[in-house]
C-alpha cells in the first residue's frame, strides 16, 4: 500500500464514521381529539430519523403503533444499536443497508420505515431528484386524497364535515354502536362521496352485511376492514352478499400477507409505517397488482415528512388517504400539498420536505 493511501485510511479513521444515523421522538398535537375503534388521543409521538453522509442529511419518520408493541422511545434505542452498521456504509447502497437492517431487527416496523425513508431521502438528495422521478412516475397521476372524520358526537361530526368543505371525498370512521347516527350526521351536511372504515368494528357476517347494505344507498365508494383481521373466511362471505368493494387494512400489513388475504378482498390499504418503509410498500403494490387487487395508501397521524414520503408513491395508487399531517397543529415540515383534494407532490429532491421556519 502506498504511503498516501495509508495516511488517508488513518485520517479517515480519525475523521469519524462515514455515515451517522441518529433518532429522536417528536410529539405531534392533534387539532381534534382523535377517536377510532382502537383508541382516543390528543397527541401522538413519532420517531424522527436522520442519516448524514457526504454533507447530505436524509430525514425519515415513522409512527410506532401501540397495538404492535411499538413506541417512539423504543425506536430511538433501536436506532442507537445500528450506529456500527451505518458507520462504514454508503447510503447510496440503500437496498443493501435495508437488507442488513431487516436481517438484524425483528418487528419495529415503524422504526424500519423511518430508516427506509431517511435513506431514500438521502439518495434522492444525492442524485438531486425527487423520489417520484427516481421511480419513473408522473406526479400528475397522483390521486385525490380523502379527508378523515373520526368517531364523535353527531354535532361535532357535522362541524368537522363543514370544516372539510375543501375535500371532495371524505373517509368516515365507523365501527362503534352509533354508526347510523354518524352517517346521518355526515349526510345532513353533504352529499359528496365517502369511503367508510369500520376498523374491524363489526363482529359478525350478518351485522357487516346489514350495515354495508345500508351504506350502499349512501354514496359510499368502498368499505375498509369490516370484520376483525382474523375473520378472513367470514369477510369472504360478506363480500359475496354485498356490492361495495371491500378493502383489507388490519389483516394486510406487509408483502407476505397479500397471497393469504387476496381471495377475500377487492383491494388493500398500505401503510408505510406498518409495512416497514417505502421499499416494502412498493413490493406490496407490485404484489397487489399481480393478484388484481385495488391499491390504496393510508397513513397514521404524522408530520408532513412521513405523509410526503408516502405521497411519493401515490401516482401508483387507485385511492389515497394521506391526511395524517392535516390533523396536527405543530407540523415542523412543509411538503406535499392538497389542492382541490388532489395531492400535489413537491419538485424538491428526495422526499422533498422543508423544515418550517
Ligand atoms: Mg383503515
């Protein structure tokens, strides 16, 4: 080895790691207390991840899900254990790094998603292209997004529907005992199309069929996860007895779920946080198309960082429900915009968010 190379190696070691990954938690405050079948809350914690190399910083976010024993604080600890793996890595080889992270880490899908997004952001910034362009997509194909109305009293729901006047399609959360009351409150304010998410809230084939038959007369486009995730055969029964498309959500988290659930549903709802990142979401889209399933992408309550990252995939979707950033008061980022309901992707490189001043 020549002397200069030896010096460069020694200097490199002194200069510190080539790539640094860091993480912190971020508390997001909700505009309205958010209630679904699962929970009710005023704030959510997300995991923020940075990958720094060559003077470029890639940013990522994941929303850990309590149901799957995930938390933002655990995510920070997990990222701390990956310092060694990242130190000598080249983030432009993100596929290899993600394979190594996935081989080493069990579960922790939201943390993996935050890491995956930070790597994609870094690569897009390094190549100076937005992710949609890096993937060969046309940003004009991005669909409209729904605006979600959580479970609430009839009076509050009517107010929320009025506040959502700018959104051409609404997503309504149902699944509690007051379903009819919720829908009637919505319909007292608007005739616009709706998508209904039961979040596994109906407990039998008969209950689901009865509710869906009623919803078929209410300008509803489809029903998400009418029965609990484990009730696949029963969902297939429901599907035979109703006309509305049935979309899988809680029973379809990752690529390997798709072959198992495909016979019982018309489509799937992908969440980047549950899938483990954009690469996994892309695999789900490809697999869903193989099984002739419709594809939507949903989201958790998140800042514009995670929502804009998911929106980068949206030209590939039939339906988008990417409004998690519109439900919070303290969004630190500026990213994807919604104009007349349609998602407008930024032209900036990577995920394309700016930190708000
Ligand atoms: Mg859902």
